[in-house]
C-alpha cells in the first residue's frame, strides 16, 4: 500500500472518526508562528484527524459535567497517542514528523489559542466546516469530535478537500451558551474560517465561574451531532 492508504488504515485501526491531509503551502494564510513550517521547517504536508466523543455525557449536560470532563480527557489521550503513532509510521518511512496533540499545552489559555489550529487545518483537509459556535462540524458527528494533527516532511497526495457546510445557523448554540460568548456572530462568521468569539467570556466561564471544568454546552446544543445520537450510526 502507498503511504496515503497506510494512513487511512491506521486511522481506522485507531478508531478515529475521520482523517484528511493537505499540502503545507495551503496554510500560508495562517498567523505567523502558527504555520506548519514554523513548527517543522521542512514540512510538506499536514494530516488532521478527528475522534468522536460518546453521546451520554454530552446529552446530559450540565448535570453530567464531571462525566463530560472524563470523556474529554479520554478522547484527548486517544488523540495524543494517535498523533504519536501516525508520526511514528511516517518516520518509519523516512519522513520526519511532529505530532500535535489536542490540548494547547504550551498555548495561550487566556485566549484559548494553541500553537496550531486543528480546526482550521481540518477545514483545509476537507473534514468539515465551522459552525457559528466556532467549532468544527463533521459528517455524522457534528461538533462532537476532538482533533489532533501531524506535520510531516512526506508529500501526501491530497484528495478532494472541499469541505461540506454542516451548520444550519439555527442559533441553538448561541442561546444555550451560558457566557454569551457566541452573540453577535452575524456578519462575522464564515463556514470556512469561523469567527472570533468572545474568548474572554468563554475562558472566564470555564476557568473561573466553573473552576476549570469544561462547559461543552455549545457542543451538545448543535443539532448536526444530535441527529446521530441514538441512531446506531
């Protein structure tokens, strides 16, 4: 099998929901310091992948917030391992690679910004689109996914990276957000690039009002993911 087929097979074996890739040059519009070449100067491609969260804790928020925290942490661990293993596969083929986990370990928490935007990368790789909640929405899961990426020197062959628009602009995430961080999205939002939500309000609610517990209500509110809950798909 070629390297693209190997990556798809590994993604399936790791239980990932979806994987895609794009040339590093497609990220030239990213902010300075957050481009693939800023992390790996010889970067040729980026692979971004999604892992789906279970429905139970999300569907029972906010009562199940502690359980959502466990779900969130478990998904992050799986994605961190997946980034490591995918990078290892690529390096075994002679391509230096860097895995980037789902959490902004060295990023700017005050603005909820990490070293590399998995969400923007996922759109570039054709996995999905932004919702007005500024989360990535993907096929068969909506916003109920976590993301990670691998930057590599391998020249991966891109496929059809046209991302479908899964957001209906229903506004459920806006009305359910307890911090008001999603208000005033009209005229600012794009399904391809998202928009700048009020990150200070969002961060204050999670890290101050909720004592560091993840909120998740904008994820749970999105009907693009709820349609699949309990459907057996």
